[in-house]
């Protein structure tokens, strides 16, 4: 990741313009072409520096729900279990952790009731207990890179 990548990431965290050509506007602010911005953004995604680029919706305000969940997966079954859990469209993120609960994932559903249903389905398909940890408070932590 070079200085331009850092500038792009910083710029995109400060809001996305709601205009006819948002990428062109951002590129102009960075003093680069729109094509270069799109190319660099795609490279950041392809290289895994960014895991995703898109809007963050406040699910609860839209009638939906989010929760953090964790599972204790035997190491020999980790990849298989990961595939099963990731096949659920409600799974937004999935992380391996160095902890007794070694798989953590976020569920995002259209209704609060669906959280319980999806957890039950995951437990049935994996044979493992899912620990549901709904958020109590929400915090936003920004990331700014020195460019």
C-alpha cells in the first residue's frame, strides 16, 4: 500500500458524495483520474487490503438486526464449518480468532426474530453451539492512515 492508496482510503472514509459521478468527484479531490481511482480501489479489494467497499446500513433503524456470534470449532473441522456458516446470506463477516471460541461472525437479518432462527439453523448444520452476543452499545472508530 502506497501513499495514494492511503489517501484514497482516508478520503473514502469521510463520506461518499451523493452526486451523478461520485468517483469523478473523489478523483478530482485527490488530483487523479476517475479511471485511476477505480483501478486502485479494485486493487485494494483484490489484494485483500480492503475486505469490502460499500455502504454501512444501520440495520436496527431499518427494522433489521445485527449480532456478533462465536463458535468453538475443532481445528480439524474449521474449514468445513467455515464454508457452512459462510453459506448463510445473513453472515456479514467471519473471523478466525486465537481463542477457545475460535470463529466469530456477524449476522445481519431483516428482522430481529431471524437472528434466533439463523443461529438455530447454524447449530443444526454444524452440530456446534453458537454463542450470541448482541451489542449493548455502539461505537465508531475511524481509521486514518498517514500519507
